C-alpha cells in the first residue's frame, strides 16, 4: 500500500513537471516563431526566421531567409531586362548592371540585424528572428534611384541638344543603359516598399528605344562596294543588313556616312570527311565629308558541308544572318564608343 502511494505521488509530480514545462514553453514562445511579430510589424520591417541546433546556425539561416527575398526579386528583374537586347554590347551592359545592383543590394542587406532569439525547451532548437528596417533600406535604394534618374535626364538633355545623329544616339543609349540598371534597384525597392510600388521610372525603356530607333532612321548611310573578288556578295549583304537594321539607305552623294568593307572567303579544304569554308566580313563606318572613322567591326564565320559548294553557301548564309542581327547594335556601339574596333 505504501509503495502504491509513493508511485502515485511520483507520477503526479512527473505529470505536473511535464505539464508545467509545456505550459511554460507555450507562454514563453515568442509570437514571431509561428506567426507575425507585434513588435516588428510587416509595415515597418522585413523579417526572416531561422532554426538550428546552435544559435549561430539559426542566425545564419534567419539572415539567409531574409536575403533570399532580395535575391529572387533581383533574379526576376535581370531576366526581364535581358529582353531589352540580346546581342553584342547590350549583353555586357546587362551583366554589368546586374553586378552593380547586386553589389548595392549586398550593402542594403548588410543592414539586417538579429532582433530576437528563443530556445525551445522541448526540442532544444534555437529560433532566431532577423529584421531589416523598411525605412532604412528604402532610403538607400531611393538614393540610388535618384542618381540614376538624374543621369537619364542629363543624357536625354544632351541628346536633345546634339545635332550629330550618332552622338544623339550615343546619349540616348547611355540613358537606356542607366534605365536597364535601374530595373534591379526598382525591384529591390518594391520588396522594401509596403505598397509594392517603389518609384516608377520617369522615362520608360520603350520610350528610349523608340527615340533611338527614330534617330537611327534619320541617319543617311551609303554602302560602298567592296574592292575584292566578293564585291557583289558584300554589296548584297551590306544592303540587306542596313535595311534590316532600319537605316535610311541613300546614294553616295546624299549620304552622311559611308559603310565600306570587305568579304573574304577561304576554302579550308576537307577535314574529317567535311569541307570547311571560312568567311570574314569587316566593315568601316566613316563620315563622307571628313573621312573620319566612326567605327570598325569584323565578323568571322566558319561553316562545313559534305561538298565545297554547299560549305561556301552555308558560310554566306551565316554571315548574312549574323550581319542582319548585329548591325544595328554595332552602329549604336560605334556611337557610344567611337574608337571601337575588334
């Protein structure tokens, strides 16, 4: 009888201790562990949560949880801006813009602080809350956007005052490049801004592209005949490329600029059962009156086939295709970088 009484007492005490632990855990568990924080409200803070077997591990996961919000949005922004142009110089512009945005966002993310932590008395796991002040992060991003908007405005004013059509294109292209970079900062600001709006661009990329296109269509370019054996092929490719790029082709006497060049075809012979042909197209853009060189570009192409005639034909097709795709961006690059050559 005495033994049963002791056992019951022991069980009651154990049950009380377990119940007390559960109640204590429930009482002390912060609201942010499984829900929103009353102290760090969503309208004022971005939050990240982390759980780990050590406090350090939980902190790293909480910071990572918060940083991921920015990384995902920047990735989406970068994917959308690559549709602006997918050839030549613009690919490098997008890459540089992405790097600049990522670097600035890293500085914003550096403002993340560990606001609270809690250890679950049952599982013994650490829970950590990381926060980032929307006001603090937003101020940094708004400052960056203001700088870019000022740059766009300055370049558009320069374009408006410029009489040289290529220099006008250069200024508009610089404005477009700044606008591309702006997308990444705007994407980050939309995350920080509780309304999700950010600061809309004062000038759209579509408007800048339209102005560049309108200006290029006013540039009068004449194509000079090549001086080598492939002069007829060069003339055909050059005229087709200018037409595809949207330039105003004209007679030599009426032109502002003259595009001259060469097309060199080399039979590389038979290798591993295939006949190979190498085509090298080069162009030079110069002012008709002064002869000043505005740019130079070379396109090398190789093609193969089961017979030499088809190999040559394929090489010509590839040159024509590449030229039509890249001539517009190439001449824009001449405008931005007048000493460009490859």
